[in-house]
């Protein structure tokens, strides 16, 4: 327990590894992939896409959510005592699930040519706006540049305090270097929330220089999170992370679970997240989190750092 909390203080992350029951995890995965025809048929045609007014509201929410059909099967994850003990200590026993969702890493073979062109060199290749509306209860992506999870939670977006948010990520199957693993930069949470796209300069191999919005710099390293079914990672909402696209050219895709968790507003006592945040020198409740989108939610700044420096 103390090791986990210390890792969150020092590194902004704790990697549990393959702690969940592999057989139950794989059974859940098999049920999920049997429930949907994953493939090129998920995408709209170009005319239907062009008829949309904007790119907004193209992601799952609590009511429109693929995972709602799997609540009983998810209990072995959500009630795992090793996870709940840590979350109770960090966020309080009454912590809240802000959102949970399935996340799908899409292979290139699924993409219509016009979509491939639309997302070329886009830093957050969220494919939701190109997916047929009935299937937008999953988040589909093809590589996401280094970002912080607070990117979606500027002040006023939610009643909860976004400075308390943590991400819990679960691999449902073997995730290798070719399967769009998470790339995590430990220690980057210490600058707090910075504006996306972030100021990162690649040095050599997996080493980077990261600058905050006031010009302070730190050296950091990119770690790839690879592992088998039941692999779990936990990180602070200001810890930089991202993914490169699925590298194989087959129909293979990555399907994982992402939980965003926060401290309850009714919990006014001190928990470990307050200790973790006290060690952070930067902003934790930003008014503005990104500068790459226009009013319609469409990317106006391109240039994918993680893809172009690897």
C-alpha cells in the first residue's frame, strides 16, 4: 500500500502488473468481441460524415456505454481487494467512477481511405466522429499523442474536483509492442496541468525534455506498458502518456478498459490524493486544457510528437 502511494507521489503512477485472474479476464474479452462486429463496417461513409455539424459528443457516456451490458462480468475487476484497498486509501472509500469505458485501438486495415487522410498527423486520432452512431459507445482511436487525462476536464466541466482524478487501465489480452501499448512518462505529473499539445522535445532513444507553460524543464523517459490479460496500471491525471497506432497490418485490434475515478465531493477528509497533490508545483484545476481544437471540435493544430519521434 505505502509503495503504491509513494509511487504516485514520486512517479505519478503505479503499475500493478498482471494481478487480475487471467482466465476471467480472457472470458470477459471473448464475450466483448462476440458482442460486436469489430471491423471496417463500424465506419460511416464520407457523405454521412460530412453531414455532421461537428465532432462533439462522439464518445461513450454513462448511459450510452458498451460496458453497461457487462456489469456482472466486471465485478471481479471492480471489487478486486488489491485495487479497492489502494483506491480507498487514495480517494476515500466513497470514491466515484467518473466514467468507465471500453477503448479500442484500430488497425490500419479497418480505415476507409478518406478517414485515413482526415487523421493524417492528427495528434489525437479519436475516431468517434467517423464511427456509425450506434457504435459510439466505445472509444476508438488510432494512436494518441502524449497528453494528460485532465485534458477533458477543465474547470466547470464536472461537479467533482478533477484534481483528484486517477486513471485505472486494464489490458484484456496480451499487449505487445505491436499492439498500441500505453507509453507512460513517470514524474511528469509534478508540473501539474499544462496546455495540450505539450512542450516535449525528443532527445535520444526513449528520453525526452518536457517544459511547463512557465518555461521550467525536466528530463523524463518514455516507458512502454506491455503485458498479458489482467495487467493493470494506475496514474495521476497530470501524468503524460500516449499510444502509437497498432503496428500490425492484420485485423488484430486492442480492446482495453479505462476507468476514470475521483474523490467524492461529500468526502471532506484528507486522503492520500491530497498528499500526492501537495507535492505538485503546477496548476491542478485548469480553466483551459488544450489549444488544438476549433469550436466544432476539429483539430486545427497537427503534428504528432509520439509518432514522429520513435
